[in-house]
């Protein structure tokens, strides 16, 4: 089963997650979220598979999120508008993301990742 790992290489949580994948000998495709931002269709698919609220896909602690005042803007945006916005810049997307088949993990929680793998 192919596993896709989306990360920002300078992110300490992403580094920890990547090390975890390597230690567990998981074969994965590594993708730099800043250089190859997820497309709107990818984000929509992952969002639907995840069962999570769309807000969980936003990097709410990121500088870009804060500078765009998204905390106040997101509640007034449609899901389609939010997905389009997420697709504009990888720094808006919560990371790391782990996608395997029909399962999607947003952020790094070892318990969730163990269940996925």
C-alpha cells in the first residue's frame, strides 16, 4: 500500500514524524508541502476521507494563517472557498499529513499513525 507523507522539512514535528516512519520501516513517498502544495482536488479528497472538520487542515499556528486573520475569516467562508484558499500555499496546510488508501492523518499523533500503518 502506497503511503504519501507531506511535510515541511524545517518543521520539527515533521522531522519527528519522518524519523518515526523510517524507524517503523514504512515505505513512503515524501513530498515537500511548500514546493508542491496539494491541489484543491487532492485536499477535497483527503478532507472527505478524513472525516475531520475542514478547519483541522489549516495550520492555525502558522504565521501566514495569523497574518491573513483566518481565525475570523474562516467561519464566514464556504468549504469550497476554504479548499481553494488551502490550495494557494502549502504553509496554510497543517502538517505533516499522512495518506494511505482511504485513511488520512493530519498532524503527528503516534497512536493514529500506528493504526494507519
